[in-house]
C-alpha cells in the first residue's frame, strides 16, 4: 500500500474517532495497558534484537534511548493507565456567548485530525503517542527510527490487536510506516495530514521544518541552563545540577550550560563536587549554543542576574532553564524574563516531561509559540471549533440596525 492510501485511511478513521465516547476510549486504553504487561517478554525480546543490530552503528546516547528496560516499560504502561484517569479533552465548552436573543456562540474542543509522528530510537514513544491519540480522538501515522524497527512493530502490533477487538473503534486509526520515502511522502501529504511532530535530533527536526507545508510541532535543540545565583544554597545547587546533568544525560531536558554568579563563594567547591559526580566541565566551549547529550557541562562565571538572563535568551533553545536562588525577587525576574517553555526555580530541568507534569504521557516537547508549548499532552493534541446556533438570524438585520448584538457571556 502506498503512503497516500495509508494517509487517506487515517483521515477517514479520524472522522469516525471524533464520535468515540469516553467509555470506549478508556476501555481501549486499559486493555492496551494489560496487553503490553502480558507481552513484556515478547517486547523485550524484540528490543534485544534491535540492540544487537545497533550496538556497533549508533552513539552511546542513541543506544541508551533505544534500550527498553524494566523502568521504562513500567513507566510506559503506567503512563497509559494515567491517561485513562485524565479528563475527557474532546467536546469541552471553552466559551459560551449569547450574541443576541436566540443566537448563541460556543467554542468547543475537538481533535486535530491526523498527526504524523517521526521519531528516532525511542520505542516507548509509540505507546505514549498511541494512548494520547486514542484519548484525544486523533488518528496517527508513526515513523520510527530503523534502529528500533522490531520493538516498534511489536508494540504497535499489540496495540492494534486490542483495537481490532473493540467493535466501536475505527480501523486504521494507528498506522506505522518504515522507509525514508514514507517520510518524504508524509511531508507532502497536506491534503490528509494536519500536524507533524518530530521527536529526534536537531538534524531531523530542521529537515522536517524545511521540507513541509504542514504545521510542525516540536523543538530542534535542548540547550538547557542552570543559573546559580549569589544567594543560592550550596546543597540545593549541587543536588539539582548533578540530577539535571547525570540522571539521563542524553535527554533533551538535561542541563548543558551552568552559569555561576561571580559572588557565589563556594564556586570552586561546587565545581569539584560536579567533577566527583563524573561530569566533564568545559569553560571555553567552541560555542555556547551546543547540546552535548552526555556528561559534558559547559560553565561560565557571570556578573549577575541580567547577564545570566541575556546569555540564556541569546544561546538557549527556549526549552527549559532554571535559577538556583534564595532571593525571591531575583527568582521572579528570572522566571518573567527568560523566554523559554519551562522556567524553573530550585528544581532540576529533568522535570520537563509530560509524565511528570501529570499529563499521563507526552507526544513531545514544543518550543513553538503557537497552540502548544512545553511538554505536549492531551490538551496540545486538541484544537477547537466555533458552533453558532440561531433561528433564521441574518447579518443584514445587524447592518441595518434592526437588531443589535448584546455579546453576553452565558
């Protein structure tokens, strides 16, 4: 089957999905979580095959993302069950306004439609995206990296087997493609695809943004900062920076640059503690706008808060940035003026995650300034339509002055 046929089928499925009840969607999600739990050994076996084939051809950070171990599997399955608990995102009245007697306007949430997802070496992404797509009544076409092809096929196969057993659920709501040509076709398919979400490295995201007319939701870089203010608590700074750099160094929300106030007295002691945590410190990088993806951390001494904010807004990627401080006024200024999707005070940048935000899961993190920003969960997969209900009302009456708008919120 060619890509256009797959996209047409997804479009038809998306129109049917708009009518799915909350009960049917939640039933599907619970069954999927159970099925993945029951088939864990099968999934691990497929992942083992992918790891064997990839071990000599990918970087350590990609290999780490590709590896699906017990903790990731547990979080993946729990994420699906958490999505069940979330409020129904479709059909919510966001605005109700009487324009005139008997003429009522409603702004109502609805699905986006068909979403194309292109991702690299993250097999747990399939379950996250599928669960959010089901709950938000969107159809998705998934294209994973070739490194994770066996794991991806196994996970989506289990999910689709469940959906096939639910008679109310439309066929072809979740589909998967595998080749570079499929991606090229996806980028041209604006007749059927409403949104593309890339999850991968800078090169992938830039390529997609430059080669499609379809709206793209995502981020190219994860250049995150921690600024240690003059008043920062030493232990807090140490704990937060070590977690933000070492807990999962290849993640897009890991810290890449440390800025230290010139009057922070235990600076040398802090740097020693970071080196003891196996962090490689670099004080003169080739560029400050760089995502290391490993335990390398660039650092710089700054004159004060204003220089730190200016540095972040100049070299950062608008992802997630943090201030360590006991000065509430400085904290507020930092959080107001740093132009990022996530701005934190005294906490690790690694909290920038849909699961940790209580979204159940995420389809990605967006640095866009359009309809969704930061970790994109259910709400980011919805849009809205305006419904106007009247009784033979016509514009001529209002132009003539026979009738008048009252614009009263209901």
